[in-house]
């Protein structure tokens, strides 16, 4: 279902509508996870039977699971933004919003990769800085990592996940945290420097290099323990 096209201006949550009135509201108390999938496919021509060959789409699926779900529940107030920088039409950013989510057809790797595939299909003909809704709570934009994080840096609390960052236990989180991390590949040094220049605070969840999805669970847990929305 494709219901409209949005064009970005400089404010991420104040998009200008082109075809249909559906402005993205600014929502306080929101947790935003920004995953950079460096080899993740930016077009839908990948096989659900070979997720490993699709830039390790199974890692993206694990991140979505840990961001949106906990036992028998969907979290409220969570958005996952996945930037796909791999072939064949980069960049593409898929955003999944927990509060308006319809059925994803399950939360196994294949089902979630299927949702991404549908989103990328809906976004095939987007021009730069355009966005379209693909499914309930699922949007796809032709938008780069740099453009996305620049908007978050202008909003406030903004963290980049790094093993050598500030210990998460020494940090008092802001209510609406935005957290950036990479998939199985490290963030390019240039992007690391860009994030720091934008004011992102490096954040560590511990001494071991973990899977990105494990970092999400730990960040959620810390925010839950601090009693943040
Ligand atoms: C699987 S790791 C990337 C591994 C990659 N080979 C590297 O050396 O960066 C995925 C991402 O999770 C985050 N991450 C992993 N362990 C972390 C830790 N202990 N503290 C903070 N972030 C971590 C980082 O953003 C990292 O880029």
C-alpha cells in the first residue's frame, strides 16, 4: 500500500507534504535507533532464502526484533531507521515506527526481511529526499546516512555506539534518545568523525564488541531501568 509521498525539508519531523496530508509529528519520549547497514541492499532484488548474501540482512532483522519487541509485546515509542548503503540504488532509509505498526507477518528473520523487501519495492522510484509509506508504520526514503543523522543532531540527545565511549552506566540519558550504530561492519572513520562533529556522544555498553542487536537490547534495558518512557 503506497499512500503518499513526502519531501524533506531541514526539519526531520516537519516534512512538507506533496500528495497527501500526513505530517510526521515531533514526538517527545521517543527512542530512535539508527542502524547503518553498509552492505545492506537498497533495492528489493534479494532472496529471502539467502539473507546472508543480502548484506547480512539477518543482522538487520535481529536489530528490528530487539528494537521493537519484548516478550509477548511491542514496545511503544520506538522508531528504527535502517540506512541501506549496499546495491543497487543507495541510499535508502527504511523507518519502522512501533506505535503505528500493522502486522509484520511474524518476527522471524524471513518475515522481517520480507517487510524490508516490500519497503524497498515501494521506494524504487523515489528521488533524493523523498519518502513514501510502504505499510502501516513502515516508510522508505531515498535519504543518506549523513542527511538523517544531521537532522537528529539538531534535535537534541544523540549518541553513537562505540566500545570505547562513555560507559552507559555513567550516563544519565535524555528522555528522547537517538542512538547510532553500525551492523557487522565498523562505521567508516570518516563517518565516526562526522558524528562527533555533529555532537554525538560516544556511548559504550561494555568491554566486549557485541552484535548491534545486543547493543539495542542493552540500551533499551538501561533506559527502562532509568525509568525513561
Ligand atoms: C558487530 S559491531 C561491529 C564490528 C566491527 N567489526 C567493528 O570492529 O567495528 C556492531 C556495532 O555495534 C556497536 N557496538 C558493539 N559493541 C559495542 C560496545 N561494547 N559498546 C558500544 N557499542 C558497541 C558499534 O556501533 C559497532 O559498530
